[in-house]
C-alpha cells in the first residue's frame, strides 16, 4: 500500500481539490457543484475523500464524508480502511475523530489483502500512543488474525505473535499485561507464540519475553507444533545456546514435567535432534546441500553445548556411544556448566585426551587446562577428584594447566588446587621456557606470584628462552610489587645475565622509571658499568635520549664510567 505526502497534481479534476485545498470557500464552492462525482479517481486511483485523509484535513474530510451516501464498510482508501490509513500516517487526532465522532468501527479489517486490523497496524508500526488509545476502547477485539508471508509460506498469525514481532519490550509488556490477549492462540501451523519465537530469529528476543509469557500462560512444556517439535526440540537446533540454557532453567524451576522422550514427526527425541545436527556438522562431506541449514563453527559449538546442557539437567538421559567423546565435556568446562561436567564425569568420559583438531575452537589443550583457564574451581575440583586425569599434560605450545591457572589476576583457588595436587611440577616450562612464576609475572598476577613464592618449591633463577629470570621479567613489566616480592627471596641470583649480556640495571634503565632504577641500585654487587652486547646501562639511557635518566644515573652512581659506554665504539 502506498501513500503520498507530495501529490502529483497533473490529471486531477476539480473534485480532487476538495480534499487538498486549504481554502474553506473553494471547498464549499466545489462541493455545491451539481452532479459532482465524489467517486471519481485520480490517475493514482485516489478519490477526493482519500486526498483529504492523506492531507490530514479533518475539515475537508468531514465535508466530503457528509456528501457520501455509501455505507462505512464500503469506504476505503485505495483498498485500505480509513482508520488503518490514518494510523499509518500517524494522524492521532484524525483516528480519534473517525472513531468517536464519525463512528468508524475500530475492528474493521484494514488491508483487505492481508486482513490487517487497525490495532495490528498500530502494533506493526510500534505506534505506542495509538496502541494505548485502541486497547482502551470498550469494544476493541483482541482475537484477530493477520496474514503474513514467512519463508514463502502464508501464515495466519494471532495478535500475540504480532506483539512479539515488535521486539519492543515496552509494547509487549503493555499488551501482554492487558490480560485480553490469548497467549495460547496458535497460527495456521499449530505454533504457539513460544514456538513462533524459537523459529523466527530467536537471537533478537529477550529472555524476559519468554518468561513473561511462560509465567502468565502456565505453558505446557511438552506442547508440539505441526511438525511434532516441542520447545526443546526447537531450542536444541537454533543458534542460541544461551537461550536454551535459560529456557531449561525456567522449565526446571517451574517444576513442570519435561518429557525428554517425546518424538517429533521425524521420529527424533530432543537429544536425537541435537545429535542429528551435530553429526551433520562433523561429517560435512556427506552433508546434503539441499537441507537449508547454514553450516558454521558456531552451530557446531552450540550443538555440543545443547547436549551438555541436556545431560546437566537430565543426568539419566541416554547418550549414544558414538558421542562418548570429550568434545561435549570440553564445551561444558569452557562454559562453566558444573552440572553437565559432573554428569559427564559419572558417564566415564575420557579425560586424558589432548585435542588438536576436531571441533574448531578446542585446540591443543587438556580438559584440566580448560578448567584452569576458565577459573572455575568447582569444575577443576571435580576433575581432579577423579584421579584419572594428568594435570601435567601440556598443550601444543608447551603450556600446562598450571600455566593457565596463574594467568588470571586476583583469582587463586584453581592455582591452589593444582599446587597441592600430587605430581604437579611448579617449575615446569613451556616452549618459551616460561615457568608458572614467570607466566604469573608476565600477567602481572601479584597474588599468583605470592602464592607460588610461599610454597618454597619455586626456583626463582630459572631463565626463559631470552635468558630472563623472574626478576628480569618483573622489571621489564614494570611490576614494582613483583620486584619487591622477589627482592625478599634469599635464593635469588642477582648476577644472572640475559642472552644479550644484560643485567638488571640495563632492564631498569629501559623502563624509564627512576623508582625501579633506585630499587635495583640498592642490590649489592650490581655492576653499574657492565658492558652488554650493545653497551652499558648509561649508554642505554643515552641511546633512548632520556635526559632525566642520564642525569639520574650520573647523580646516583659516583663511580659510573662515562668514557666507555658503547661496545661498538670501544
């Protein structure tokens, strides 16, 4: 339907000017012409009465309407009822005038083709002020349906579907709280509004919409659509694992009986529906391209997540042997789903596998590393309690679970659990030769550094691939708290050099921080004139053109050598 605010005057007869003229005398003069044909249409198929509405002229509309002898139900604006047109044009006062003064029916079908009613029109347009006005009319009909086209199929949807499609929290709360909308209404395909939400872009809908409908309706969780799918069948296959988890929590908390054995018309239970999609992803070469499902890595992730969540909620659910692998367990760990992890451990899943290919984002880590990385102590405690796992397994980069545990700032429970586990090497190195202590300093995890040093089992003098010991890394990272903690260690060797022949003063000068330089200068026997592969600490300051540091070194170090600073120009 098309409406014009700018009119093409070519081809208009005098009768049409009755609708668009702003001169009262001209309108009165034209309307008094004998044999005036008010039904005459312009080249655009629009009558004088139509033009008066489009122009928003209540005065002209009333005068032309008074001359019209047709019944109200026969009056329309190019195939649409005048109420719907006024709503579409957002003429609030015009709508009130039509209903209250001219007695237009607010329940009349607006669009003759799609059966759009005035209330449907206002909801579609998210016209809040108009919705409030219409729903407060004493005779408004809420039991209306509108035809829509979805995926090339015509569907007839009730008003509750229309409300949800606005994706506007203010509007759907207003309408759903009227208590007049039938939340149990179904469309042509036997979908309830919740089925409809799951099928049409579920990512856009806030879970609060689900909860509002679910609580008000007392929803039957086992209700099936025309395909035999329950809500959980649909939730298991859409790209919204988070929504499925929320929905399951809502169902469990409501104490409603969930029948996970219900089969749809394909003969699949909920878990079989998930597995069917999962196996399609795993076997892309045999995937039928005619099936209208877009294969994405996220879908693979979500199918695993859906299985894990189902197992968490229903531990006795049957899992086929072909899915008895660690992919599902890894998903549950990565998403901190404690219930699913515990249920999977009871099923005897293999916990000692290091994954490198398989599912795209599960790369080269053990399940213990995932738990440590996600700082979930409940899951890590459950894994370690099996005594079947080896928390000293490394990944493709040589990182062990304890390397992951020390990377999380201000969180120590996972680290403490690993420290006391038999067989864990606190000085183990990854491929960059970083120990857990060095890794903690790299991440500026002061709490982790304190915990490791308190064990008395940590070697503070182990160097990484660049020849840096822990205190070198602390200086490079400008972590003064870590430097202070390490300076208290009686076992530390302050005479270590990096592979470039640098000592701690070289590193301190590079920071440009006089406080750190002063901390290092307090160390006994530090060689202030040590020549690295490049030069002395003074040369490092000169090379960086840091005049403040140069002056600071000259003032603080009486015996500094100013003649021999650079190896290149010796």
